[in-house]
C-alpha cells in the first residue's frame, strides 16, 4: 500500500488461518506432494521458518499483460524486503476454487458436534495489528474464563489506501442449549475489542440486531438521533425492520453489549 501498488486480490492470513488453509488443501499427486515437501524442507531448514507461525498471502492481478507484469514486479520487491517466499500459484488457485465452500464447512461442523461463525470490521492500518491482537486475546480470555476451548483466526479480505477489512472466523465444541450464551459472550468480547481499537461495527456484513446495543456508542448521541429522526420521517409507523438497526426510543442508554439484551433480540 505504501508503495502505491495494490493488487486486485490481497488476502493476508494470520498463523491460525494459514494452518487451516493448509489443512483444507486439496489432495495432491505424488509429484506435487514431493514438490510441496521439498519447499517445506527448504523453508524450515534453510530459511528457518516456523511453519506454525507463518502467514499466507494470496495475491491476484488483473489488466493488460504489461500492467500485470509491472504490478507483480513491484509486489515481489515488497515481499522480498519482508523475507517473503513465493510458493507459486497453487494456493491462489485453491482459494479461487474453494472460496464458496466455507458455508459447507460450517454445516459439516454443525452436524459433527461443533459450531462456527464469523465477524468482520474495517480499521485503519495504523490500528490493525493492535485490533487483531486484542480481538483474539479477548476471545481466548473469554473461553478460558468459562473453562471452554475454542479457535479463532483472521485474514484481511479487502485492502484500501488507508485501511482494510479484518475478517475473523471462530468456533468451538457444542455444549448444549447454552451455546447461544457462549456466542453472545464472545461477540461482546470481540466487539468491545474492535471499538476500543478504532474499528467499525461492520465492513460489509452490515449492522443488524446483534450490533444494536453498541449503536449509540458507535454513532454518538447526535448521530443516533439523526438516524432516528430520518426513520420517523420515512417510516412513521415503524413497520420496516423494527429493532434491527436502532435501539427502541428510551433504551438508547441501556447497557451496551449486554448478552441478555442481545439474546432477547434473537
């Protein structure tokens, strides 16, 4: 970004999502498997990479051949400067082929004793690393306090000149009817971490009833009043999605992020 070279696709996975990506890799033939093993050996033995701590970055370019070649050359210099190593086109091709499979993986987990969900935010680059660390630490702390185990990973899905979308995937083992409380507790912990690090309530999934308890804090009292006034003019009888964006009048100052309040909205 600082080099003013922004590929069409730039997805940066943290260590946990990189491990998940490796685990979901398609089966390979003997020759490809040999090549993959050789690359891993080179990275661990020659470059001294810890493959449990590496970050996978998927890059994609589009345009005329000359423009693509120029972008690739610029990005290659940036990656080399930060000790990056190209593993070829297979990771990108695998993502392109399987990018719509995630809902199927979620359904598979639900059928086999686990659950999973996602949350996302937009944040300036200056705050991105702090937000990423805080969200993951806050969610892990919640699991530890409840004597539960869970998993959370993150990747950047959209890049802009000054910031990016950070997309978190998290899940755990089904415990019974109280799983909704676990989800709401995790949602609260993550949202609080996002807001205290300057993130938005959402990047592209949208703001709905799960985020209503934070709307006044996020928009400010004046901003919320403006939205409420606009809704009164356009929807005086309140028939359009009541309670799905704005808190009911008189409840704007309710406890923000209260899991019980969230659960009552489900």
